[in-house]
C-alpha cells in the first residue's frame, strides 16, 4: 500500500475495495448515471470535422474508445503520454456536458482497470512541470454535478493510488472541498463525496489534513441529522480511519463525537453500521497512548449508555467474528472503567458528555458540600460547560439539571456568585424563569433565589414559610 495506507480487516474494507468497479450493482446516483453514460455513442468524426479536436486526437480516441481491455493496455504501453495529452485536450476543449461525462467515465474506468495508470498522469505533469490536479480541479466548478463528482473520484484515485502523496496546498483545497460537499443539505451526490473521503482517509497524511480543516465536525453534523444507513456507514468509516492515528484518536472526544456515535449505534438497523461503530469505539479506547484519555473516552461511552447497549447486543445471535471480538473487548474495558469511579468522576463525565440527567450526584447534599469547589478546577472548566449547556441546549431535562447545578454551586461556594455572573450564567438562568416547560421554570426560579439571597433556609419557600411545590412529574429532591 502506498502513502502510509492503513492495513485493515477484510470485513471492514471489503465494501471500499469494490469502489466504482464496472459491473458492480450501482449503489449511488453517480454509479447509476455512469451506467447510462457508458451506453452513449460519441460521434468523434463530427468533432474532427468541426475542428474541435485535431486529427491526432481523433486517431487515438476513435481507436481507444470501445476497445477491449487488451487493446487499451497496448495503446497505453506504446505511447502513455499520448493518452494523457488526448484526455487532457478533451477535458479542456469539449464544452458539451454529455460528451465530457463520457470522457470522464471512460477515464475513470481506465484507471479502475489498473491502478498503476495514475502514474502516467503524474509522470507527464512532472515532465511538463505542471500540476497533475489542475485539469480536474477546474472541473469541480462545473454546473453539471455528475461531471463534478466524476472528476472528484479521479482526483481521489490519483491521490490514493500514486506512489507520491498529494502536495499540501492541493490536499488542503481538496479536503476543504470534500468537507463542504458532505455539508450540503439534501446533496444527491453525498454518497459519492463519502466514497472519496473513505479512500482519502485511509492515508495518514490525508487524515491529519482533514482534521486540520475541521472536517470531523462536518461529519458529526451530518450523522446527527439521522442520514440513511449507507451514509452512516461511510461517515463512521471515515471516523474509524481517523482513529487509527493515536494522536488524532486522543482528541476525538471533543466535538460531540462519542455521543453522536452512541446514537448511531443505538439506532443502527444494519450490522455493518454496528460493526464500524464498534471498531471506532475500540480504537478510541485501545489506540490512545495516555491512560487518562483512554479512561475519559471510556467514561464518556458509559455516560452515553454505550455499555448498556453493548450488553444487549451481546445477548443477540451474532455471527460476525469481528463484532463478537469487539463486543467482548469493549464490554470488558467499559466495565473496568467504572469499577473505581468516584462520584466526582461520574459528575465530570456526565457534564462533559452534555447529556445531563437526574443521576444521584445532582441531588446529593454531601456531593455538593464536598465537590462544589471542583467546578473551579482548570479555569472553571465544568462551570463554563454548564453555562454553555444553558446557552445552547434545547432539551428541557438538560436545562433543568444545568440550572439546578449552578444553583447548588453558589449555594455551597458563595464566592462563585460573581463568577457565574461574569460567565453570563445568571442572565441565562433568569431568562429560563419564563420557560414554557414547568420543570425548567421551577429549577430556574430556585437557582435565581440561590444566586440572590444568603439565607438558605428561606430558599424555595413562599413568604408564608411554606415550601414551593415542584411541578407535577418532576423528580423530588432536596433544595
């Protein structure tokens, strides 16, 4: 494998190895369209007569088109640079979309027949001191989306199959382009963009660049939108590839990755989606050097109910050995991670996951008495996370618990009132006093009282001394 490609289990990469093979059942709009494009007949004679191509180009393309694989191979071996010249002239000189679709599909098939043929383009560009990418990058601006994505496939194949890696400037441009494509709402060629990413991210240098251009957050945003199972598979495959780099894997719990993957796993209807999520989780636990980060990842999975789901999966009849092995490994590691878990560790994990719920620590006076001051650790990291959840979450449960926790923080750490105000927490809590959800409204009211008064015995009570009743359906707790 060239360029530092990852060697992976055959079960996981089997689908990718069939990428674009002629004769495969079409699985995307691009492949389906390519099948119809191959059936077209281009009248090359009319292009010659119209002086849109030269006699030399006509002689080669008329012979090359519709030739057998053996004849094509002989033409390429006899004069490889003529092959490049002809296809570049056709790509740059033909304006008719239908013909350009045909030329690109033919070129894609030629490269698919023999991956080594990408070197012909590389060698020609090197000889001419030109960029091998420019003719293809130019096509990414076309209006015809089939042309755009067929050109993108060819770029990915040259980048991945060549002996030399794509240079940094071109790589940056292409990765930004791919990131933007997967973010396009209702993109009918999303599967094609995903295929290109699957190929590119098997090479470590390309993974690093994709992370640099913030590509991971784009993947997470698409996965969070509940796409089709095939898109889920492709994009989690991309995360799996990235997680092979131990340094990148160590930072992958940022940006809601583990909660999103946990949701994909719990909703998965196809075994291949389950398999690739498990493989990614395993890398996030097993492929990270620092023990503290491994523990952080494992606890984040536990917080997102991954362990419970894995234990349910273990009870099912699963035949895939990769899935069985990953299940056994992950259950063992996650169970191990919670054996010596303190209440503070549990709380930190929950807050970092962003999925607050009424777990026992929130309602424990002892917990807040002993640990309120720890919300100040690492430059108020946990407190800032609570404020951010108040600012960004739309989940009434999360808002209720976050408001409650800020109230308990200032109750047991009175000097924290100014800090909460400086962070914008007081203003956020006050605005939720008018929230439509009764639980959010109640918790905000109690939290504001704690932020405003010093005599805690009166907090949560009416002027006549009676306790304010929490809304129906809320979980009783001590104020």
